[in-house]
C-alpha cells in the first residue's frame, strides 16, 4: 500500500458546525502532515506529527485542532471556521521528519472544504 | 526567513524541452524537491537534490547549485499530460534537526500541440 487516503473528498459546513477530516496511511511512515492549499497557491504547512507527537504547529488558529490517534491515522478537527478557511486540505506522510535522507512526502488527494 | 522564487507561468510545445528555474534563500537548507501537481489533484514527487549536480530520472532531470541557491527542473520530450503546476520545495532544517518542507508558488506549465 503506497497511498495516503483522505476522507471526505468534499465537505461543506456552516460556521457553527463541528466536523473532522481524516487521513490514513499504511506505509509505516512515522511523520504525518497537514497542509492547506488555496486556489492557485502552493501548499502551506499547518501541522507536523512525528512519532505521534505534535512537532510543528505553524501558528494555526485554534479553530483547527489536529489529532494523531496512532501512527497510521491523522485527524483535523474543525470548529467555528470562517469562510476564508475554505481550501483544499492535504494530508501527507513521510518515513520520518529527520533531515537525513530524502524522507519524501507522499500526499493524499485532499479534502476540499467549503465554509458557508 | 525563507524565500523561494519560480516563474508563475510557462508555455512550451509538445516534443520540446523546457527548463523551470527556482531560486531560494533559507537559513538551514537541507534538500530541494520538485513536485508535480495536476489541477485538483495531490502533488506527486518528481525529484530530490541535496548535493550539487544533476539528477536524471527518465524525461525529467533536476539540477542543484547550493552556492547559488539555484535549481532547475528540465523536462524533455514534452507530452500534453505534462501540463501541470511544478512546485519547487526546500527542506529547512529546523530545531531538533527536524525538517520542514516549504513550497514555492509553483510554475504552471502549459504544453501546446
């Protein structure tokens, strides 16, 4: 299995809703990432988990709450979002987060979020 | 801080060769990656350079000069399916020797018949 699976593919939510995005990989990767991508812009790093511990939070607003229940799963809990949070949310994983070796990121297909 | 520059758009003809340049400034360089992203799809890995020189992989080659903060992606024998966005990304060595991948704005390549 060489894939990162993200669900749902599309999500529409109101500003008062609570929803979650899910990500799963079975490649034995120990680092997992959330990126946010707006139209015609590059992916922007949000969070990194390494060995199930949060290692990087790029000053993301608290209305986004990541969770890593185990080494294969990564969730992003959403609450009280704003319309400007509408974007493609990409999950990625890599063997590790270290700087030795390539540690290539494998991306999922993304969850397209629309906040009304 | 970090800064990654690449052209916004390029156009090339099917069967031709195109070179996409990327310049970067970073405090803790630890590798440069090229990704391809088709519209509405996930980025897919193309190449990785950490030492100076050329890495060749089929129709795609990537070059790195660390002293100049410069890389390019060379695509040969262009095909229509190569129309996509090409993202240059630099891994920055952060605290605790962990890596953080930062993407440039991306170059949208249009291949014409």
